[in-house]
């Protein structure tokens, strides 16, 4: 035990307690016979730093982990980082550039060694930041996706999938990042609105009988056009299907094909088809009988123009960037008279029509992404998706909130082959070796590949690496030692109990874990998948560095403490809805922590310490019976809410109990009458508060736990309270509820009628039943102290307060000027009603509601509700004056 300082200072306790927990092994205490409970952390990028989304995600995970640990379970929170192929390679290459070095100045092995050096020196920033947040992870067994054991699992999965025919090499279109020189996933593509142009072109028919008009926002791609598509039912073109057009500039003859991709309602109804550079066109080309190997590719890895297979691109266009080629192609088309001019509203002609175009950019490189035809490794995602779909359908995997199921099924049932190769040096190098004829030999080692190829066959290893999502998809079981499974303490850890994830990686990570886990482990990776929303700026906008509206969680921790930030995250997390960042709320939860601190100091000063029993101590007084019952109801509410993943409801239940019932009422009600029974009850209730609040606010609760008593163990490994409903006394609850309502009504009346705070008022009661009379006797001293009213003669002006059947008349004549008070209230009522009606008029104006900014309408509604409530309250106060 130690006397608590007067001021609560989070900074002085947070690092001390975290270091104690970690060094004492309390994040994974020895519990060999306990029920296992497991959660894995979505591994942050090794290059990363803690952002507000991480703060939300990890706070929710820590609440569940600490709750499970307090419940006596063998709780394991697996922690680790992702090698983040693209991001990490970019960081290291950027550092090399400062020394005028390039990756290609070194061998692959030398470069990879430099990345490992960088990881050793700088790659642990985010793990230190997770500690600052209070995350009770199993740091003693931290994992990394490039660890030797994890890498073995990755290679085994690749080889097994290939052997089973579920992983193969194919030529298809990919999202190609010319800045990075690699294929990237959809998640790494950022779509932006760009001011662009829309060109219309005339393609002449081969027989000279006319032309067909097409339109495009990328005229340079016409150099690789291979067809024109029209809808099979479009009568304008039925007679042209099967005929050829002669492509301008190149002179290539290309067919007119029938395909439903062409929309008769859009433009001319005819669409140019460039299968090597457009995802939709690729599918049209395949339907028209074109093989991927025959599709024309007019770009190199840096998106510069190269010659195509038929050699028809003019030499002067070769080597140009796409932007340069666009200008040159448009100029040639105009000169050849095949560019259809756009006539604007003033009748003036232009080469093109201005359009806002949704354009894909690489989220890391910032360059325009090109659909590019290339050989890559693919996973048969459609086959792997089926067991995952069935698991969600059957309830073997529960999605929370359930509303995500429809989106999940829609994506999974229409899933495309998954491109898993990346043109990088940092990552898991693909275990495939090629002979001189391009035949691939897939094996876990080069010796096995050589055995497949035969002695004397020269082999070259595939230089590509695997997509980081491929390796992280193995996280729930590769972190458990698969495939060796040598660690017996990890037995029974698969499936994991729950996964907490942002909805934005549902398909890129969560679904892929389901696919790989069910395929290799023959069971679901987790029983529940909880998808939380995004943390948005205060105005609801998505946070982004470019907008300058991001929030640094470490700055919030510096200002308000980790406990306040964590509680904010929990209290605002409402089953997947986005959270609006509100620093005032974080400050408010810092005030909540301070209130608990001061309440504990009050208890300490009055001889109230920690409890010695899990069971509530015996209570005879109504107030002690009441607080025991309220504590049990709060514990039940928190348990129920956490069981349903209602973090906001759990946080609100403990907040209301601590702030209102314990601090504002119980401690006030017992002042001046703290006997031994009350000390025991108050100490027990305060202990329950500390244990139940601990998952949300671990630092302050651990500090108070030790300050209030000599303890045999730390709070982090204490026992969760037993919420025994038999200890709830309904009669005591009704009495204290009545007492609180009476005191609250009297205090409210005094405030509204401007009664001086120190004035004592005589009161008389009418129509009181026997129960009310008995309660008045039993609680006379408390009522006199808290409401500052005394039984006595009441005459002249009064205020009336009604509680249940009884009317309490408070004498006001000697304390306030009744006439002046009536006039003041009448004036205030008129002002509130005027503002209320004015706001009602604005809200009733359809033009305002439709045209004003949503936040302005929302504010008007809030102001209207506030003024309506104010008018109602003041009217009630005036009515109380006798």
C-alpha cells in the first residue's frame, strides 16, 4: 500500500507498469490446466508506425485478451510483424539513394542483407508503440513473416498447392506499377478523380464502305487494339459483325465482334478492344477466341512504348512514355482525319471532350497503374473459397456484425484467380526453377527441383517473390509452429477464438486466412471474425496525410494518457460503424480516470482499502445493499456486452456505474457514516470496479489496485468478479432509487429557481404513503445533508416537487424574490421558445434541408432539440412555483 498522490499523472505510471508486466511474464502466465484462449494480431508492417486505426484495432484485441486472462483462461495474444515486401524495399532503396546507390549496384544477396540490417536497426518502431498503448501481447514469442520457421511454412504451402493443381503459372493482366516495376494487389491501388479527356475515333471498314466510331480516354492504347466489340442485339451493327476495320496509324486489320460488354446506350455502342491493356477487354478477347499469349503488349515494365508482335507500331513512337505517346497519337489521328471533333455548348470544335476520370494510382509509388499482360503465379482462389463460404453459411465462422455476410458472399462467389508473385528482391523467393525451355520445377529446395528436372539440366531460380498477403494468410497456424508443431504449449491453439480486423482487409487477409487455414488445417482459422469500422476525422471525412487530417495516437497518449485513448476507442466502437475522432471525448475520459483516482483517494483517507474476498461482504444498510446490487448488475452488463462484442455497451456500463452510482451517489451517501460494514462494502465494490475496468484502462487500475492494499498478485492476473444475482436486494434498490430521485429533483428545482446553494429550505410533504414516510425517517439525515432541506412550517411562496405519490412543498418566500423569479423564468421560456420555433421553421424548409451541408442540418436539429428541452424544463420550473 502507498498513499496516492494528489494528482493523477498517467505518464508516471504507464511505462513503470508495462515494464513490470512484461519482465514478469504476466502477459502469458503459466496456466497449464486452464482453458486455452487465442487471438492473433494482424501483423503490422515492419516499416510501420502506430496510426489511429492500429490504436482502435489493438485496443479492442487487448480488451478481449485481458478479459479472458481475468476469467482464468490461458490467454495467448500472438504478436509479430509482416515483412511488407514493397514498403520495406522502398524504405531501404530510399536510404541507399541518399548515398547515390541503387539496388542493382549489388547482388540480390547483398541487397537482402542490407534489408535485414535495416530491420535490426529500425524495424521495431511499431512494437514499442504498441507497448505504449498497453497491449498485453506475448512478446516472448514474437514472430516475423521472414523468420526461418515461418518461411518454411510458406514454401511448403506454395509447393503443396502447386502439387495439387491449385497454384499455377499463367499469362494474364495484372495491376502493374511502372514506378516500382512490379505487379500489385487491388488493395495497393488507389483510385483518384483526374481531369482528363474523351476522344472519339473513326475506324474505317476494310472494304471502304464506311467506318465505325469508337470512343476512349486512353487513345494511345489503340496501337494495340485487336477488335471492335458491338452488342449482339444492336441492329445498327448486326450486318458488320465478322467484318474487319483497318486500324489507323498501324494499318492492322481487326475484326468486329459481338459481345455483351458493349452497351448500346453508351456513346456509339461500339467499343475498341485492347485485351493486353484493359481488364474488361481481356475478357472480351478471351471470349472472342484470343489466347493470352497472342494478345498484343505495347508497354514495357516502365510503361514506355515497345514494338508489338506484328511490328506495326511506327518507329517514331517507340520509347515514348504513355503521356508522350498520347500526344503523338492524337496528332497523327487528327492529321489522318479520323479524329471526330467535340462541339461544345458554344458551337466551338475541340479535339476532345473534358471528362473527370476515375484513375488508378499506386498507393506507394504515386504513379498511374497500367493493366499489363505478363506471366505470373496464380492461386485457384475459386476452389479454395468454397469451404470458407460454407463455413460462414453454417456458422462455423461467425461474422460480426452479421451485415458483412452479404458482401463477403458476393465477393467470394465471384472471386478471381489470385496473383501471388511480385517482382521484388525482398520477400519469400518463389520456390520454382526454370530450365532453358521455360519449364518450371517447383520444390522446397533446389536439390529437389534438380531431381525433378534430371541430372545435367541447367536450372535458374524464379527471381520473383511472393505477395506478402500470401505469407500472412498462414498467420493463424504458421505462428503456432506448423508444419513441425514442435511446441506442446501451442497445442489446441488452432482454431483461434476470434480475429479483430478492419473491414478494409476482409478480402485481402481475412478471407485468405479462411481459405488457407481450411485447406491445410481442415478447420476454420477463427471462430469469430469481428470487423470494426474506420476512425474518421471529426467532420466524418476519411483521414489521409494529403488532407492533413490524420491524428497521431501517440500525441493523444502524451496529452491524456493511454487509458483515456483506449476507453475512447472502446466507448465509440459500435459494431463496425465508423468512429468520428473527438479529442474532447478523449479528454473527457481522462477526466473519468481522474474522478476514479480522486474517489480512491477519498476511500484511502477514510480507511477503505482492498477487499479480502471475492464474495460481497455482508450488508445490512440499504445503501450498502444497493451498491452491491448495482455493482453486480454492472458486471453482468459488461460480461454480456463483451460476449456479444458490444464494446461500446461494455464501456458505457462500467462508465455509468463508476461515475454516477459509485462516485456521485454512493460516496456522497456514506459520507459521515463510514462504519466497518461500509468500509468492507466500499472496498469490495472498488475492487470490482478495478478488475472490470482493467481491460479498458489497465494502467490506472493496476496502480490503484496496489495502492489500496497489500496484494498477493497483480491485477492483470486477478480473478474476474462473480456476478451472483442472489446478492441483489430489490427493496434496498427501490429505496435508494427513491432517495436519489428525491435529492435530484430538489437539487434541480433549487438550481432552476436560483436558490442560493447554502440556503436551507423548510419543507412539508403531502399525500405520502406509509412506505415513503418510513423512508423519510430512515434517511432524514442524508436528505438534510444532500438536499439541504429540513421538515418544518411551509407558508407563502413554495416550489413543488413530486416523487411517486408524494408532493414535497419547499418554502421559498424568505430566500428568493418570487415575483422576480417568475418574471425571469417567463422571459427565459419566451426566448427558448422563439429560438426553438425559428429552428423548427428552418428545418421545415425543404430547400434548407436539401441544399445545406449535412453537418449544418445536423447542427440545426441538435440545436432545436436542445432549445425544445430547455423551454420544457423552464416551463416545468415555473409550474413548480406555488
